[in-house]
């Protein structure tokens, strides 16, 4: 299953027009409100379209904020409001999927209409743009999703559609990771807000329990990022580990603290450090074969110590590559330390600076490794260069 390489977005929220070329690990930095989350949500909208319908339910299922058409369509004082939103992606074999979507501003409907829809496997056009003009077609139902039953699973177009249909934006929060509030968007292998983390970890241990040295090393890499932990298991017996007043899920994470007395050194996610939970959640999404091949993590850096964040991000590429060389991750970050975990000499690890131009439109620029940047980086880490303003993507305050 080849990677998605090119993303074109036009007329979506703060993004009037932009093109991005993705790698395996893609980090987006920029000021608050620059449009980083909008980039992720555009892919979520395309994922819903690839699945056959674009409405609030299908968007929420992918971690996209539900909203009215007037909030989804670009609106700038210097530009005419576009009639439609257009989002397109292309893969490594020139396979291609794109849609333009319509919904009246004054009388919004529950589902968006497809103005155009194109699906190609790189050699032939499977769904063509003009087909949407036929009067007997339901314009709120995608046609490309229906063609998948006639395509071989190995067809590049089928694989592209599968990646898009699986795509989701994950944004965990501490109460959900602790298991004291339910995940509003539960899905396999973990919920979008961090639900099912215990079930996910049980699946990971089972997946890695194959006696192979590489699998053992991977589990050790996860555990070594949580310095107070001797071991992590899962249990359905939490009577002695939790107060009866605390809400609990059927399966619990059980941490063994290596510094505590052995007769009382076990605790659950409810009492563990939140940083440990965020590390585990990220590892599950990268390592579980059931996780989407294309996924996004909004604010990956939350709740993490800067040094831990550097170590975690330095592991992402290897973890993604462990099961499948074509897995892809997009993530946003505000902590400068995130940049120091990126090996930009690897062409599959990419850093994008997101900014608003003088008209308020979101612009995305990949930070290339130039001789000037290399020279500066020999004196200062990327985190410092970002704070000093050398990379852009800082608020004008």
C-alpha cells in the first residue's frame, strides 16, 4: 500500500489554496490559529467523501469538528467566497482521488453534495468528474466508494481509498486516557480521545509476543520512555487497585513502579503519570497493525516533558516502519523541543511551517535542509532556531 504523496486543498476554512508533499513522519508547526488543525481536517473531510457521504456524523467519526458550511468554506475580505471546497490527493503510483463539495451557505443541508469526484489508479480513470452531472444520481452519495467492490485489493486506487477511509485525527485527553470519562468516538484499536488504551496495549503485547528479537526491542523502546516503570500489563481485576468510587473500564492498565515497595507497587492509569499514558497512546497508533495506515495526532506534544518529547518523536519513524513501510503520520506541535526529535536528513521525515499571509490565508512551507540551516543548526538546535524566529511559524505578539 503506497504512501499518499501530494495533497491539494482549496477553499477549506483558512486554507484558500495550498499543496503539501508528505513523507512518513510529517510535523506541522506554527502559531495558534495558523491553520494546522485545518490541514488535518481537510484530509478528514476527504476521508468521509471517500467513504461515500460527508455529513456531521461521518466527520465526527474522523475527528473533524462538525460545523456549518459558512465555517467550512474559506471567507476572506480580499477574495470571493468559493462555491465549493476542493480536496485532492495523489499517491506514489500516480493514483489519484479528488472531490469538490457543495453546500448552500444560506440553507445548509445535513450532507454535502458532490460537485465533482475523480478516482484514478494511475493508468485509467475509474470515476470521472463529469459523471456527477447525471440527473438520476444522488449527488450526496459518493460513487468512488461503490467502485471498490469491482477493484482488486492490490489496485493502487483501491489502496488509496482504503487509506483515506481509515484516516482519523486523534486528540487524546487525560480524563479519557485515565478511563474516568467515556470516549465520544470509540473505534479500533483506540478511541480518538484515548479510550480503549488498555485494550490497545493488550493487543500490542500479543502482537509483539512472537519471540523475535526485534519485537522485544520495540516493547523495550516503549517501556524505556517511562523511566519509573518496571512493567506494564493489563488486568480485569481492579478491586485492590482502585477506589470503588472511581469509574473504571472493564480492562485496566496495570503499571509496576520500580521504586516502590514490592507489596504495594502496582497502580492503574488513574494514578499513573499522564505523560506515560500519552506515550503509550502514541506508541499504540504507530505499532498496532489495526491502526490506520494514514493518521494524524493533533497536539502530540501535550503533557510531555521536553526531553521525553524529543525521545518519543525520534522513535516515531522506526515504529511506523515496524509493521509496514508505508504507514504515515501527521502531527501538530507547539513545544519547540518537538523539532529536536526530527532527523531532517531523512527525506521521509518532514517539517512544515504553517503561517497566515497578509490576507489571513494559511500558507504551508516545507522546511528544507539548506546549507544555511545546516550551519545554523551546528550552533543551535532546531528548537532554539524556532524560538529565535529563524524558521518562521511564530506569533506576531
